C-alpha cells in the first residue's frame, strides 16, 4: 500500500467506529506489511520523539528497536477501524514506546521495556548517527530538546504526519499523555518554520554515518572482561570437581574423554584389525571381514589424528555424508580398513558396523582436511542383485576428475568399461598390492556425456561380474538390469546395450545416497505412420536409507545415426514412489511425440501388469493392451491411467 498522505492519515485517526460494531481486527501480517512499507517513516517519527538527552547513537538504535518491537503478537482490534488501520496501529505503538523511553526511571516502579537500552539491534565497536545538518537543523534540535515528550510528539505528528489538532489530541491521549491540550500549546511555541526541516537527513536514522568508539576505554573494558571470565571459569571448575558440589552438567558423568568407552573409540591402539585371510573362512562377506591394508596401517599418529577428527571435527574440516547418515563419533573401537598414501593425500578408511568414514589429509605441508561418511548397513557380497548392496569397492580418492577404488579382498580382477560403448571391450585396470586401483575417469564430471566409465569387478567365481558406477558417494552404486522381481548384473551384451541409452541420465540420482540402480525395459511399441519401434525403460535407484528412491521412466525412440547412443527422453520421474520396484512392479508413462510426417500423438505404455490404458483431459482415447497412441495437437496435455490384471486402476508415474 502507498504511504498515507496527510488527508489519509487524518481520516485514519478521525474515523469513528460505527455504534454497536466491534473494531476491525489487525493481524500480524497486516501490521507487518504496514511496518515494512513505512519503516523509514516510522523510525524517523520515533527518532524525533525520543529525548535528545539519550545521545544520537542510542537514539538511533532505540528508534529502530521500538519500531521493530511494534508488531502485535496476535489479532488485535484496530482503533479506529479504517482501511489503513495497520499503519495507524503500528504508528500508535511506536509513539507510545517513544514516549515511554523519555519518562524518568522511578526507584519503586518496574521499568518499562522502552526505558532500558535496546537488546536488538546492537552494534559493537561503532557509533552510528545521522548525517549532520546545517544551522537551521541544529537550532530546531535545540528547541525540540527543550520540549516535553508530549510536545515533541505533537509537533512531529502535526508536521511529519499532517494530522489535525483533534486527531493529535486523541492520539496523544491514547498513548498516555496526561494533558494533550497543554502538549499542543507547548508545541505552538516552536512555530511552523521548522516543519519543513523534519524531512531533512539530520533526522533520518536510516541513513547513517559510523565512527569508532573510545578505543582506549574499550581495550580497558576488554581486559577487565577477560579477567572476570577467567575468574568465573576457575570457580566453575572448582565447583565441578567430584564431591558434594554440582558441576555444569549436574549429575552427568565427567566429559567423554574420561569415559572408558569413549576413550577406547578414539584410541589408535584399540582399533580393530582383521587378518588378510579372515574372509576365506568367514560365513560373512561384508566389510567386517575386509583385511587391514595400506603402508601406513601402523602409523599411530596418523590414526590418532583420524580418530580425533572423527570424534571432534573442527571448523576447518570439510565434512560430507550421504543423506540421513549420522556423522557423530564411533560408538566403540572402529575397524581399520586402509591407511596409506593415495595421490597427494594420506587416507584412512574406518568402519564402525554402520558407516564407512574416510579421513584424508595433505601428504605434505598443511591444508584442508576432509572427513566423509557413507552408510553401509546390510551390505554383503554374495547376495542377489536386488537383495542388498555389494561390498566390492570403496572410493579411496578423487583427484583431477579421476577416481581410485579400494577393492574387496575377494575381487579377482578389475577393468574399466564404457557404458556408452556396449560392443566395446573392457580395458584392464591395474591394482596395487594394497588393493587400490589405478585412476579411472570419474563419470559425469563433464557437461557433455561422451563416455560413462564404470568399474567392472570379478568376484570369487569367474562368472560373477559386477558393474559399479561412481555417483559421488564413498560406495559406488551397483548397476543391474531386468524386471524388479528378478534383476541381474549387467554382464551380457543385451544388458549393456539397454544401459547404453540410460547411463547419461544417472546424474539425476547423483549424491542421493544411492546403493543400486536397476534399468528395466518394460514395454516396446510400434510407432504410428511406420516410424519404427520405440522402447520404454524404467530406471529405479534404491537408497541406503530405504526411502526417497528415485524412479525415471524413459521413452527411447529409434535412432538412425551410428555412434554414441542417444539417451532416452525422460517421460516421468518420481521420488519415494514404489512403482517399478519389487513391491509394486507396475509402471505407466506417456509422452507427446511428433512423427516424421509432422503429426502429433500422445503415446503411452504400461508394464505387463496392465490390461488397458486410457487418456483423458486434453486428449481422449483408450486401448486394450498396454500401449496407446492417440492423435493430438502441439501443447496438448493428457491424464493417463490404466487397468491392472487384479482390477486396480492406477495413474501414470509422477
């Protein structure tokens, strides 16, 4: 709303409430809108009414404080009820507080809030004051300082707000001025020549200059404060010693560094170490049987630093974690998986039964320290692809767009495969004696998607081939293909060909705590006008936390060009949906498609559970079976649903 002019303000103050009707309520939002819109005007009003004896710096801060404290706590009856009741209500509260600030403190009376120095806003080490005016402003300021608070308010309400004398008297009476008539008479002594000066920068507490405070006195006060804090700390320590006194935490135990379990968790001598061959006879194939490896596994100072940073990361430590992963200290002695030099960093990998923690510090000199966390609960190697994530590799380092992996002890071979080249051969990838691979390009680092290199590992059995893709986590995601009820690892040419047009869509699920990604070609469709055949693919990313899973439905038209396969078009996407999963394998999606002849169609396809599909809304049509093609126009939108074999009707993925 525009700032109220004199006529509007006068009508605001003078309009009576109709007999027998309640005043209109003013809520917080209406008052806040008026305060924000007229903030500068209200602060100027408060500054002029406040007693000059406060000093310019305190007057500035107090003026801002009384305006900011003028919001009501709930809906409040407006007095009077007018369209500009919000501004009138806030102005009345500002004026009342400014007048209260000028009243003297009484020994036997409880001080009002406005009579005390404001808590907020507060400025340390600077003095703020409006820009200095000329001789006319100085003379007016001296004459205003000689007036009482009610007279200053009367003069300002006349000159700045343009209110009539009856309105001024009514407003002053509402604000607690004992004799409004006397206040107006006292204000008459100034005359009208100073009214124009009320708008000058001399009285604008929103346009300020800054100067330092008394530096010598500030230094003396700082020293006294430090001495006082030290004395309080000594007394608190003495009171917190064991005995009859109460410490800072009451009956709680001493700090955790004096707790045996907490001390053991950060003691490098008590980290758990696993022998090189423990996994061969163990019934488990998870991280608990990974051996301790790395040339620095016996570097106790390095382990001490890693554990201490894990327990108490400082402000300079760069901490990252997969979503919903706790980042607190270990609950007991952690298991050491690896400690060694990787590229330009010293890296320590630790496991506490729930999480992998990766600590990295510069190999030489000083620099930023990184601490990364990833959830790995429920992980095992010898499981079905859809049952649990695999424990085949961990990210040891990322440097210059490359990634190195620490592989599991049961990995027999490692190679690199480009998902966008399904017919190409895998490239050998060398590993060191400590299980760390040579660097391979991290996928998705470039804007264009010209290649998507993944880690191919061979397990205990030579036929157990797994594809693992780096998605920005400590644990690479396991890639699978096939229906949700029976996914398989991507190991054949057909599965790799299906993934070739899906890989470039993986950035959509990057850094979301993804453990497995399954891609399933759930339908194929003959396109209208003999435009060839298209496929429909559903890609589901499962997360470690079991919620907020990502689902993408793709439409893959035929491609005539040879070379790198073009990614499919995302027809629908969803987060947290059960569609295309083991519990709810059905999925339905559609697109608006243009044929080579220039005609438009709504195409839709459902998984094998669908018996019919229909479109409503901007385009209408239905089809028996699970594919649909209906003529349409550019920009048409359709609502899709289908009938399942069990009689349920479900909508499209969204």
